[in-house]
C-alpha cells in the first residue's frame, strides 16, 4: 500500500481542473459521470 499526501491530491485536482476548464469539484464529478468513470 502506498501513501499520497493531501498536497499531492490537491495538486492533481488543480491540474485536472485546469486541463478540463472546470471551476469546481462538482464540475469534475459531472465530467467523470458523463464519461462513465464513476458509478
């Protein structure tokens, strides 16, 4: 098992939001649902 720091997750989220043009976590979730990544 491995550990990811809170800062690492925040950085990943920020970069993903920037690439997708998302302005909120809700937009990321909506995008993931549209791609059928989440259930």
